[in-house]
C-alpha cells in the first residue's frame, strides 16, 4: 500500500519493517483469556517497561532506516506506547 501511495520502494520497505516490528512486539504479549480473565506474558503487559522500550526501539530503528535520527523518535515511540496503554501495566 505504501508503494502504491508514494511510488517509493524505500517508503514501502520502511512501512513493512515498522509493521513487522510492531506485530512482533504484540506477539510477545501472548494474550490469553481463561475463565473470563485476560493474562499476558509476564513483563510484556501494556505500559510495562519492556513494552515501552520495545516500541521505542521499533520506532527509532524504523526512522533510522528511513534516513532520520534515532533519539527523538525513540522517545516518541515510548510516549505513544505509554499513552496508548493508559500508562498502567495490567497484572
């Protein structure tokens, strides 16, 4: 879709990398519902330090691949993950 929209192979590659990284992070959570209660792989709950760091790294790596600088985008990825999780880890 990125290639069709932009005509840029680099943009398409970046979008694919970003999607793959974020899907991988979601897979690490391994949400399971048993008896009506959802549990996650310990340490990978929304808002956990591991999840925040992983989203920051994924954002930074994706942006560097596109030719940008890592630092501010790392912080943006962390902030987005934190705000998207309401800032609390689910136990």
